[in-house]
C-alpha cells in the first residue's frame, strides 16, 4: 500500500514514520511531505534514506493512505488534495475535527466509524480526524464509565507537556532551563520551573481554545451533545506526557470497586489497583497506553468519581492513535 506522511519532519511526523515501519500493509516506501523550507531533508525508513518533498509540488497520485501532522493550515490545504487523489487521510490537526461529515475517532471508543473503509471504493478517499491529545486520553478513560454508569458532567484540569507544542516547545524549555532570562517565543509565560494556565487563543467566555476543544470533542466522540464539560488546561515543564485530574458525575451510582473493574477491562486502559497508586509522565514515556490512578469516590456522593490519567502525548495523544485508525481503515487492527 502506498502511504504518505504530511509534516514528516516534525516531532509527531517522525514518530508516525517510525511506527509505520512495523505495519505490514505499508509495503511501499512512504511519500514524505513537508514545507518548502524542509524539502530535501533525509529521513530513514526501515534503514533506507528517504528524501522529503515539498507538499505543494509533490505528485500525490497512487497514495492510498496518508497521515497528516503539519498543523491546521497545512491540513486544510493538503488533506483535501490527498482525499481527491483517492487517499484516506488521518489528520492530526484541529482543521476537520468538528466537521459533521468527518469522523472524530479514538479506536478504543468508536472504531466502527472507520473500520475497513480504505480501498472499499476504488478512486475514492476521505478524511478522518484524530482528536486533540488531551481529549484522546480522557475519552479512553471515560468510555467505560459512560457505558457502565452514564455521564452527567466531566470536570478536568490538564497538565500538558511542552512537546505538545512540537520541537519548538522542547527547545524553549531547554533554553529557559539554561537561561531563565531567555525570552518567550512559544509559550505565553516562561515555562522552565513554572506552570502556565494558557494554551491556545483567548475565548470570549474567559477560557482558552485548548479548554474549549476538550468539551467540544468529547461531546462529538460520545455523541452526547448536552454533556457538561469544564476544563482548565495548563502547560507544565515536562518534556513528554500529558496528565489530567478528573472529576466525573455519573447518571447512576458508581461504586469505586465497580468503576475500577469496568475501567480495567477496557482496551488500551491500565488502571492502578489501589486508590493511592498512580503513574507519572516520566514513567509512561514511550508507552502507548492510557494510565489511570488515584481512582476514588467523593465523600457523601455515590455518583462522583475522581481520578488521575496520564498518557504519552506523542504516542497515544497523536501518532499511535493515528496509526490505530489507519489499522482500522485497512482492516488490520494491530494496535487494538
């Protein structure tokens, strides 16, 4: 199968390329697409060097499946071109997530939306959206609670790694760690030895765009248009791994023991066995799963659960989720 990666030179794009090496269906060298300034750069695939091509000038003919992680503007430009050339496109940007005709997919939650589509109709493609990195891990953790007890409200505070802003985020943390006076180019305030409660553009209601994304995307994934969601999104001086503290109100009583059983049985979800146990971003770096800890109830409430959730934002939060979607599209769900 002929594949392509848009944004191949970026942090997530490189991770996608590495993961693609293990896919038997990727039996042809992938077309590596990038901006004009990165064109000509060489990356390796299964030990062989491949030259990245300017996405504007590249010949897209014959591409059957494309993975995109080049930002919303590039995706709006090139994802439709790839689709119109006959490819199924898995897009990691925010460009199409809320489009009514574009599935927003977390393979452990709603795989039926995309299963087996790739190649189902000759000469036709489509676009599938990868959710926001924080939304993905929340959706995996919340799905078993929705099924077992129903969901009324979700309240979350995220602690998001600087790699969520790409290589430039990692570079800014390194600069400011070495020199606390180094200027802010990526984040709104200094990030080294700090926590910044601002991700994305300011919204009229006092929130920031990242916080709005979590609510909108969870409602779409779960098909719950009236689900109440609040979010405070923060950036923390951690290289890799997003974490979140979550408070959930359920429709029916949710005993902690029953919730633990339901969550532990869910694919892709690992649940710590005790209320005081948990995993940290440092501990799960390189792990494709979603990890829940500190699962407990709220005193006096049988319909409230509290927990901590953490996942590698470059893997499950981006590249791994996209590869799982690709597996479903081609009918070989290796990543589930």
